[in-house]
């Protein structure tokens, strides 16, 4: 059934008020660029003047999220009606079944001090998955996401034909299908989607969709460069421009004056990648204390070829949340950390070797000093059986 513009507004009104909460191996070398200006990190203090003003990035991002905006783009109304029906229906479904339950669970199992809430957040192997990261750490001033996938672009819809706009929306919809259905991006699907893309070419639209869908306004989008000592610098970006090294999105909760930021860096975080990328290595060395998150990470940190990113998480995390595809249980120091296990631990899904099954983790799940209860949501590779597991590691 086709949906009228008024229905779009009604749908979004419901979503907005229910969703808002307080608050391969190729590495792109960093190039010196005189046009890039270093900018201080976002000041997350509440300010007196308005932070958000309507802009092209926010309009385009809300279009992806199926949210009506004051100045509509020229669109095929029939196709966009179907697109909005799909996007809003899928988001409503995962919000009720997964996202709200994930946020409530995290609030119950992690201490909610002001310091914990305001600590920066680190998410390696993220792909473009901002939406789940935000549910875990909604009040963080800044988020850092790392993955191999290219950033791509978000096209300037004002300059596109109706056909090209439909193409861009379709590409975004296709890329989000696994997040909706399974809760994670499938690497092979992402690679195929990006290769076939004519308008997007990367994961940026999925990050922007996650920001807008979770009840936020986008203030600005910037290109990110890294110096050899790991310092970031930023330059304003326009719709239609491609991103290489990184992107930073500054945003506010709808109606708020408190800025938050998410930075995504396209990079190789294997040991081989770190060896080639001194700027990334320096950034990780100076990361500082973080709250961190890993899910659906293909068990990469079980191998010595990803030992460096594993050690970054172990060395810098105050709060770390992961499933069994992240860091093997044996690497956590129980003298320095409190470990709580949730859900049900079973054999890895058939896409991965049975040798990745952790006997010590299985024993811990049967030990009352570690096991802390069931999971109220399904998030991870075992979406079919819902035999999901999550580990919460708290630095003592």
C-alpha cells in the first residue's frame, strides 16, 4: 500500500519520540594537504546558542531514514513511498525486538556513572554499524569506528535525476538488509554491494542512516586526515565528495545543544596493516581509556595476525562488551577485570571452524562466578537459533 506524505510524518513522529534517548589489504597513505585545517575536538558542553541549523547533509541523511524534511528533493513519489514503508517498518521492528532491549540490558549490567557515560567509545571491525554502538553508549561525546570498508559518499540529491535518486536509495536499502535481518553486516555482501554501487560506493550512508534514525540532527560532515603522530585534522565536506582516509560526523540529539561526534577510519587493522600504517599505530598508542564494543568480528582476534588490535582493546578498555567472535576468553586477566557472561555459548556457526570453540569459555559459562544471566535480545551470528552470547568485561 502506498503511503501519503502525512502518513510519513505520522510514522516519523512516532519513531522520533520513541527512539530519542537522553542523550583488500589496501591502506590509503596520509598526504599533507595545505587546505586541511586542524580543528579541536568537539566541545560537548551545552552551549547557549543553537548548534543545529538545517543543512544539505541533514536533509540527505533524513531522506535515507525515511524522515520527511521541509525541503523535499525531486523524487519518484511512488518509489519513495515504498522505500519509506520498508525503512520505517524495518527500523520499528529492530527497535522493538533488539535496540530498546539492548539499551535496557546494558544499563542494567554496566555501572552508569557520569564518567562511564562520558568516556569515548571504540568500535573496531565496525563496518558502518553506528546504530548498535549508539544503543550501548548513547551519551558518549565521541565514537571511533575502524574497518576495512571504503567510506564512499552520499550524493548531492539536488543534482541527481529522479532515476539516480531512486538508484541511491535502492543501494542504501540493499546495504542495510543484513543489519535489519541479522544485526550485522556480512563482509561478502558489503563488498559486493560496494562494488556494484553507482551512487554510494561505501558505508557512509549506513552511518548517516543510523544517526538520523536514532533521533539526531546532523550538524556537519568533515574529511579526516591523520598525521604520522596520530593527530587528526579535519576539512569541511560537501555532498557528492568522496572520502578516503576518514570521515567525522558531528550531530546533536533532536532538540539538544550538546554536540557528539563519530569518526570512521577506513583502514587495515591486521598486524600487517599496522606495520604499514605508522599514523594509525600512533593513534592507537595514544587512544587513552575507552569503552569498547566488538560483535560479529569473524573470530579474527583469535589469530596471531590480529594480535595488535587485540592488545589495543585489552590495554585501553575500561568497559568492553563483545560476543565470542571477539577476543578469546583466555586473554582476559581475571585479576584485573570483572567478567560477566550472558546468554548461551554454543559451537561457532558452520561458516567458521569448530576449532574456534573455546573450552575455557564453555566452562566459564557453567561457573556461577562468571555466568550472570540470559540475554533479552538476539544479536550476532546465531540469529537463526538465537543462542547468542555476550561478555561484559569491567576493569577493576
